[in-house]
């Protein structure tokens, strides 16, 4: 192990450590662990958190909630995101983007190897939004690598009308083949501002890693996302327990409104519910009243409802002892 790959104190403080994961293609991801939860002897079940687009792991309260129930908690900042952003940019990459979402399988492989090597018997992946989509693709491609999935508002369909989802998507996918770096969109800034403590929200996160104005979404990346979403729609047939959690309602995604953090104002929850049916036979679906797109960042009591629902389900399906 090189010095860069050694565990060191994380930006979240003394209860968290991070290490660089050097991937087979030379890219880098970052693994974070909540050190009090790892255990000696190691906790039986480890949870690996996977963030979404324009995102990274900063959810200290989620790690602490899982630790209180006896689960070891880890998180990965995928290549090009958060702690892994600088190396990606230095290599000429676009922030938060890859040519193919399937590349994230290498990041998850490397993270899973380290988690298993720590002595944990079972592995749960907790994926949010794009991270949920990436986790589904990985689980389908790597049977047996993960024992259960918990998906927090997974991105299973684009939140647009039928015209954009159909003919519009085909146009963007064609553009992605010939001009993959063409900018075709990005996230609205209103949701991020509603979350951040500096603009009236509850949460403090690094704006260089999670900017309100988003990073550009490019045609090649969107093409890969749409191909991945169609893969889910065709049916994954996963042979493992899966929990999907969403808000109970969606809100407008392109403008400010007073329910930005009490509705899913990024995705359409009806799309998520319909697409989730194609994941596998052992599927549980839970709605969280008043939940935000990232349910972990919802205001109370929705935040507690999300965490208790996920933990109660895990206690039943994959108990820590």
C-alpha cells in the first residue's frame, strides 16, 4: 500500500477515515469509513453508501444512525466526485461524469474488496439517486458481491414529459455518439440552495464538490444513463432483497417552491415506483411522507422515518448479529 492508499483522517473529522482506491484503469475513487462502527472484532454486516450526481458523502448522521444499530458504515466517493474530484480533473475528466456508468463497477469492486477484507461477513449497498442506478447495474453484473440493496430515491427514469423521455431522449442519445461532450443540461440550483446552511437549509457541505449551480450534464453521459435505465426497465431479475424508498410526492424540479425539501423535486416518484417493479422478486417499496429527493436530508420527522424504515428492514432481512 502506498502512502496515498493508507487510511488517514477524513474531512469529516476524527471519527472518519479515508483512503484512496487506485482502480485498474488508473482512475481513483475514495473509500470513507466511520471508524467507531467498524468494530473489533469486525461488525457482521457492513453498509456501503454510494452518492448521486453533483454529490459526495457528507452524511455524518446517517453513519451514526447505522452504527447505533450495530452496522459498520462505509461510503465511497466515486471517480470524479467529492474527495475523488481533483484526481479526475487532473486526468482531463469532466466533473462527476464518465463515458459509461458501467465504469463505476470498478469503483464498487474496489470498495467492496476493502470492506470484505476488513472482516465483515455481509455487505449492504445503500445507493442514492444515480448511485442507486449504479448499484443496481453492479449487482446485476456481479452476482454474489452484495447481499442486499437499500435504494434512496434511485434514478430509474428522467423526470420529463413523454416527449422528452421518448423522441427527445433518442435525439440526445444520437448526439451522445457524435458529440459526447455537448452540454445538454444540469440540475436546477434551487434544491441545493434549499439544503445548504448558507442559504437557509440544515446541511453544511462543500460547495466546490456539491455546487448549487450543478456541473454540466453532457450528451455522452446522458446517453449512458438512458441505456442504463432501459436495462432496468427490461428487468434485472436480482436474486437478493431490495428496499426502495421514495418521497410520497414530487414537486416542480425547475423552479423555486416552498416544498423543495418536503417533496422529491428532482425525480418523479411515480416513475420510480413503476420502474422499481422490474428490479427483482424480493422487493419492498416504502414511501416517506414529506421526504426530500435525498431522504436522508429531509426535515424531521421525515428524516427519522426514512432512517428507521431502512434500519428496521435491514434488522429483519440482514440483522447485524
